[in-house]
C-alpha cells in the first residue's frame, strides 16, 4: 500500500479528490490506505482505483513499473475528472446523517449559500475565486490558527456575532482582532498606498517563496535519508514491522550531519 500512496502523491491526487472519485468520505480513504493490502479494499473501490491508474493489480511490481510521464499524468487526471462525475456512489460523499443536527444544518446552509452565490457569479468568476480561497483556508485550518480568528473577526464586524464573544483562546483572539482592526482602519481611511507598501509586499512574496523552497528541499532531503536508511538496513520499503527501526535509523543518519 505504501507504493500506491507514493504513486498517488507523485500524481498529485489528494485524499479529497480520491474520496470524491471513489464515492466515499476522506476518512474512509485514509482507512483504505492504512490497510496492508489493496485486496482488503471493497471490490468495487479496488476496481475503480485500478481503472484510474490503468493497471490490472496493485502489487509493488506493477506500481514500480509505472512511468509518470506528462501523458500518463493527463490521462489519469482525465479519468479522475470524468470518474467524479459518473461514479454512482458519489452521493455517499455527502452523507451527513452521522453528524449532529446543528452540524447538518450548518452544512446545508453553507452549501445552498455557495450555490446561490455561484449562480450569480459575474463574468470574471469573482465568487468562484473567493470560494476557492475559502476552501484553501479551510484546508489550512489545522496548521494556521489565525484563520479562525479572521473568520471570527469578520463575523463580528458584519454584525452576526457579538464583538465580545470569544470562542477560541481569548487572549490571542483579542490581540489578533486589535491588530487586524488597526490594519483595516489604516486601509479603509486611505493611510496606505501601493507605493508605500511595495517593499513590505515584496518581503511578503519572498518569505512565501522561501517557505516553499524550504519545504521542497526538506521533502527531498527526507526522501533521500529514507532511501539511505532502508538501504543500510537491507529493506526495500517501510512496513508495519520495520517502521520503528527505520525511523530510528533515519534519526541516526540525520544526527550524523549535525
């Protein structure tokens, strides 16, 4: 299964996309990928995955034989897109019966509102891009705590929530709201200009690009160390049985470079 997971990552297929294609929840995809064999998947889901990857079985030899070329990548993306539209079980992805009534109501309200906004979208697809950015923010919610403070601040300034309501860390939320208020006041009162902020925005772009480069570099470094650890231990892959040993070896290799 690790080979399949690596291939999906190389192809850029997210858990969300795969969940939509298979017609299951994202958590179910995680559960499938944690199994030690593709043969333990439900038969119909296994067939769908084989069809997506254009293979007959999911053993390591078959997966290793796949060459991820531009043509193959485009073919997989095409099958993925068409599969999401035609998969009979896709509606199951929206099964919310296991949620609390207030959670179900929230999802329903958000879904209808987004649909209405998209139906009224302008020719520049403004609403589409806004919703896309919101989706990106929700994806980052676990890693960027400030996102929930931004949502809280906007709900307060638009009158939906009492300004003295604090659902998160009160001190941090209070400080963040004060800073954001000062910044937006400056923005709305014309106290800022593109010329004045050009240098600051330049640093903003540079910092983001640097983080991307560091993440890519770290990922490549870890992959190299993992391969080295497996080679030194005489393994071909990380398994449940050798995971602890391999991780210890990875830590040892990293310590050598200090």
